[in-house]
C-alpha cells in the first residue's frame, strides 16, 4: 500500500461549521490542479464546508516505462483511489473523465461531470519547429511522441510519412522529454490538460475534431463518489453540467458497448445543439486498427425533448439510476436514456460495419505485445541483476 499524504486546505474563510469532506487525488500537478478546481467551484456554493485533500499514487503513476495500453489493466489511474472511496477514507475523487473506465466498481458512480473544457488534441512542436503551422510542414520521417493508440492510428492515417514513438510520464515529464532531447519533433497532447497547467503558449496547433477525433470524455473533469451517498450526490449537483453530461453519457455508452477500455483505438466527436423546444445530440465515433490502415467512422443523432422532467423512477436495483455510470438526478432521465441509447446504437452500427473485428484484432495484437514485453523484461532483468530483479519485477506488475 502506498503512503498517503494529508493536507488540510481551508478554502473558506468561515470555519464555524465542522463539516469536513475528504477528497482523494493523484499526486501529479495536473491532478492536484483539477482537484482544487473542483473544490473551488464547490466552495463558491457551499461556503462553510472544509475540504481535506488525501493524495495517493496509482498504478499508472508508478509504471512509467510502458505505454498505458501495454500495461494490460483498465483502471490504472483509478483503482487505489476507488479502494479509498469504498472503504470510506475519502468522500469523493476528482478524475479526468477520460481516465475513468466505462464500468465502475460496484457501489461507485460518477456524481458530477463539470462543464467540459476544450476537448481537442493539440500538437506541441519541439522549440526548433516553433515556426511551423501544420504537421504537413514537418520533414518526412519526423517523430511524434504519443502512447495513445487512438492518436497513433489517426496520425498514421493522416500523416503516413511521420514516425511515432511512445512517450510516458505526467505532462511535466513529457514536455521535458520534448524540449531537453532530440527524440521527438512534436508531441500530441490534450488541450485541456495543457490549459489547466497554464501552458497555453505551448499549444502549437489544436487539431480540428472533425478530422482528428478526441477520446471518450476528453476535456471533462468528473467526480466519482459512492453511489448510495445521497448527501455527496446532492452536494455535487450544482457543478454537474447538463450540456456536458449528455454528450459524455453518449460517448461512454459508445465505448462501453464496444467493450473498449481507456486504451483502445476508439475516438469520438460529440455535439449538443440547443434548440427552443428540443436539443439535438450528435455523436460521431471511430474505431481503428492499430496501424491505422482500417477504420469505421459513423455518425448518429437524436432529438432530446426538453419537456421531459426529471423522474425518480425506481430501477431494478437499490441505488439511483445510472447511465454509463453517471448519476444525474437533476436531469431528465429520458434525456439521459436517449443519450445512452444514442451511444449504444452508434456502437452497434459500427460493429455491423466491421468495427467488432477491427477491435478484436487490436486487442489480440495488444495482448500478444504485452506478453512479449513482459517476457523480455523478465529476461532482461534476470540477465542484468539476477534473481532479485526478477522478484522486484513480479512485485511491480502484481502489487503496485
Ligand atoms: C487516456 C489516454 C491518455 C490519457 C488515451 C487517449 C493519453 C495517453 C498518451 C485514456 N488518458 O487519449 O487516447 O497520449 O500517451 C490523460 C491526459 C488528460 C487526461 C493527458 C493527455 C488531460 C486532459 C483531459 C492521459 N488523461 O491526453 O494529453 O482531462 O481530458
């Protein structure tokens, strides 16, 4: 078990009321910025509440030498925090929605999705290319840093003359690797992460999502809590953003139906267009082979009737109604259902168009790579340092 650090942050001037809410967070600078951002939003509404941030490392933070997709587990950045939620050490946890698996452990829910920030991906050029204005202007054979299968597949399709190279670590580490070495000509990163770090000036070129689609949930921060914790759920309502919830529920239903985790070559582009009487939700979704040579991309829309009122229909199980793990009691349940159905229908459509086979092959390819990778690592470790390193390696891959 990792050590946890406690620090009490009194975000309110008034300390008369004793209520303390414990908030779990990863330790990275971006994770803490996101956690404090949510706390600040809540503090504006609930002035007398005190928040205590409990930080911990997750598997994803500890394994830094492999692409996420090669670690072979789904809840890399969330598991340790979810354990803390389930045993009551924390009351809620702030995540990037895109790092939250579509199926959460039983007893947990997404209690809020904050207003979405810019969901686009962006190119961050090496300083030596600072004058360039498009990826086409890079010399053939230039190297792009990304460990995302989704980014990789789209880049291979759009820019076949560029090379790809894995890059891992938090944002600070990645940007250091870009600027302090000659290994990469550019990185592809999410605009939202860079902006939250106040690194607007590092964004060389945001990518148009109608050409380069983003990841499910990208750009939105989410709050995970216990699904039966009514107090926390209603406490979070004010920051739970209608315009963001519906696209994100549709996106997550798409990914869930495809049975994809966070590390599959699946991309989306969603839009909610508000009307006087009806909103229109449109979802475009893509599934790619890892080499980018094949893909299925389709679009579907649904009208969402604003007259539908929130309902407290009692579902089959004990907890609140959930749509792709999201609980939103203040939003029309029919609207949420329509969004979820849209994602599911789009997934079924792309599967019928051949996406199921593409994904199954991608997963098979990944599984083979994981096994090969692990065997090589075990062998290397044994050769280098003898038995001690092998046991260390086993411990790292099993218990971190
Ligand atoms: C997930 C992916 C990546 C993160 C895969 C993907 C990017 C990994 C990489 C699921 N999580 O996007 O296809 O490029 O090697 C992550 C970032 C943010 C949340 C950083 C980033 C910040 C933006 C946000 C890592 N998770 O994508 O540049 O809140 O959406």
